[in-house]
C-alpha cells in the first residue's frame, strides 16, 4: 500500500497488485498518477510546486525515479540519513488505521483493501487537517 497525502486530505491510496514488486518503473507510473490526482483536486497547489517527502527505499532513490521526479517538477525533501522514528505525519494516518484494524481478521485481500479504504473517511476526517474524503483519490 502506498499513500500520498497533504495536510488537507488524502490524494491517492494505491495497492500494489499481488506478486508485483515495487520498482522504479512502477513507482514512476504511480508518481504520474499522483500528479493527475493533484491536478484534479488542487490545481493551484501544483502550480506552486509539489514537495514530496518519502523514505529512502531503493525504488524511491533510484536514478530513474530521481529523473522522473525532476520531469514532474516535484521537489524532493530528503529524510535524515538515520531516523529511528516515523515521520510525525505518519501518526495521523497509521495510528488511527492500526487502531481501527486491530483485532480483526481479513481473509481475502479485498476485505483488507476495503477496510483500509474506508478507515480514513471515518477516522481521519475528524482529525485536524484532513477534511475531504478518500473516495476521490483512491485507486486499487
């Protein structure tokens, strides 16, 4: 699962198909999809520039990905070389998500995907900064 959000809402929730690895090629496709979501939801923000904060996993730091980010005009905000904690924004998303899903068992993949997609609508919309719903920006 890859999630993109800003301080106002979620833009894109993407579930990598079963058996597919995240690599530079499909991550670049996902970044292009993100650009389209930003254009449709916040055109003015795209013209001001996009600053992307991501971790330093190989697909995100590969030369091809860096070139893709440059082509899209996204500025990359690098994480410190060693950060034992999650980015504070992660707590707005993953804390409530873990709280909501804890104790449940999901057998088919579709059940967990649906549970994840519906959780931000209920849990995050009440948290400061998240005002719109996931439905416009979701992808599976």
